[in-house]
C-alpha cells in the first residue's frame, strides 16, 4: 500500500542529527487553550498582561502566545498540577477580561501524567476541558524551571490523531519515541491520549530540528497512517524565522502555521 502524501512529504525534509544522552521523565503538565480573537485592539494588551503576570510563577516552564490570523493559542507548560492550579488562580482575573469580549475560548485541554490530571479533574470539569494522560515519552530538559525567563524560541508540532486499531498503533507509538530519543534538537517528545484520541506532544529547538525529525520518523508515520490511526489535524508553532524554514513542508502536509507572538521559557536543554 502506498504511503499517504503527507508522510511522503515529511520524508524529504532533512536528515536527523543524532545524539546519545540521558533522557528525563516525561512528567510535565501543559494547558492547550484555543481561542478566536474577536477584538484585536482589546486583546493585545491583555495578552501582554498574561505574559508578564505569568513570568514570576516559579512552576512555569514556558509560556506565550502563538497565532495565525484570528486564531490564538496559549503555548504553556508547568512542572506539575499544583503549578497549573497556581497559574489559573494567578491569571483568573485576566481570563475573565479576555473572555468578556476580546476573545472566545473555542476549546481547552490539560495534558500530563494521570496522577497529576486527577488533581486537575475538578478544575477541568468546571472549564469543560478534555484531559489527555501521558502514555509514553521523554524530556531533554534537565532543568525545567530555571531562574531566568529567556525569550521564547521553542518550536512545537501539534498533531491530533484518532486511533483506529490500538493493537497495531501501540508498538508504532513506542518506535516513534525510541527513534526520536536520539535527535539532538528535540526538547521533549511523547504521546498523550484520552479514549481513542491521541496527541503527540513534541518540541524542538528550531525549524531545522522539526525538519530533521520529520525526515527521521517519515517511514513510521507512513505505517501509522496506513491503518492504525487517522491524522485529524496538524499545526506547527514557533518564531517567524523558524516557521519560514518549514513553510514548504507545512504546505505539502496541509498543516497550519502559528507564529509566536510573545512569551518566555525557563527550561534548560540537555
């Protein structure tokens, strides 16, 4: 059976640089809120307030806004569920402000280890959030929340799948993790899932790192999309200069590109 066109496009991207290093546990929590901007002039100063107010949070690993047209995403991660709850309390007033006219919340998700999601369940229920539990993965962040809040440069891929054949998908998911583990520019990588919904939570240091990864796992993606799972949506997020490098690849995949608007990161990469 021939490979899906998107997977073939991935394969020609670049050669993955390989490295051997000690991986860290894939245990951080992330919030995935998707908005539509209704009043840009009103939203922009509130977005800036979110960044500045979050900058002082000790449990925040990275935080910032990515956008494409009127589509807005808050790209954010925390050391654990307690840090997520502290953040939501810290910015509660700003959430009220941005949802009072400047923007509309389209959907929200929490991703993290099952034990941490249990702590978030009452909050998730009140927000109508979907919780994706960590299935497998690794981190290359020996320090997640360092003392310095540096400019946000992280590039992320956001692929959402529906599992069609879990028995066939599981070994392929494990292969993805093992094959990606040696990529020099990978910051973190792994799978989160809820029911038959599957998400690959992954971040890279540059657009070149994304291209190297797509080339590295291209054959595995062909296998995954040949029956075990269906790709529902795909988006790339990152600074404009890095997204320019992957523009052609993203177009070939029918993927969205969201450009980093603002933000910071505290992690240190191995």
